[in-house]
C-alpha cells in the first residue's frame, strides 16, 4: 500500500494500526472528527501576517522574514510540505541574505492545526537547520502537540491520496 510510505519511519505496530484504520474505511471519519475546522488564511498576505505573529511570539531574535507565500508547485510526494530558503544576492559590495518560507498550497484548505504545524516546522529551521533534538524541542515549544499533529497530518496526506485514487 503506497500511502504507508508516509509512515515508513514508524514502528511496524504503528504501521499496522494505520493499515487497519485504512482497511476499515474509518480514516476519513477519524480525521473529520478530530479536525473539523478549516483556517481562514487564504492568500499570501494573510499567511505572511500569520507566520509573523507566530515568529514574534516565539522567535523574536530570529532573522527577519522577507517573503512568505503559498507555493503551487511543491512536491508533496517527496515530503516537501513547506520550504525555508535563504536567498543570497550581491548588492554593491555587500552580500544580502533574504529568508523565505513557502507553504504547499494544499494547506489553503486544511485544518488550522496542520497549517500551524507546517509554519512551526519551517520557523524552527530559522534557529536549527537540522532535524535534531533541539529542533524538535523548539517545535514542541511553539506547538506542544507538534508530534501528534505531524502524525495526523501524515494520516491526512494518506487520506487525500486514497480519495484521489478513488476518483
């Protein structure tokens, strides 16, 4: 089952639970019950404001963000749900670096917890470039239930893929 690739890093027992949830046809109901709402962030300006508010609450000393936007061409299949980049340009005799965050456009119509998880993840990269213990501690500081939401987001992606296959 190809949707289980979202759970390849999890123990076999967890993968089996996911398999049973999918096979029983209850995955969609679980997600709808747990995440019934959709956020109101629909355009790039609103996303920039949303990200800036979270950044100012938790990461005041982190570098400024120059661009935040929804990205239509992000490869979700390769686990790219958001991107953080530092674009460097030479201006005169100086090197200018601009920090950018791009969020996959599929999150325009997602649960607020999923959008927050992606934003928190990308903001954490402003302080910690690697996915290490300090990185995940920072994510949990900004979103205490980060790991559960990340797991449920994987379930959401699996459900989207199952729905697309059914047509």
